């Protein structure tokens, strides 16, 4: 597994805590997709089984592939 710098996260989110929350939400979403694919017996199930959801979510966030909205109080 390739280790990447987390410096680019500083520009995408206000804080690292916010980055962790966004990545965790995406990781849960990927995990749900992974479980659903396994239950259906999809072709993607084998590919999804190999990925580590937390690392994949962080990589998506670093690559700018995750869109999120901030909800202001």
C-alpha cells in the first residue's frame, strides 16, 4: 500500500477532523456497497472484496473525488 501525504486535505476541508468525518462517511458507504454486491453475487464483489474501505475513502478524498456540503448552524 502506498502511503500518501495528508497535506492536500488541508485545502479540501477546514480541519483534519472534518476530513476524517468525510472519509469515514464515505468508507461506510463503500462498505455498504461491498456487502450488497456480495449478497447479490455481482461481478464487482470480487474486486470490492480486495479493497480496504478506509484507505480507499481517504484516497478518494485526496484525489478530490468526494463532494460534500457543510451544514451551517
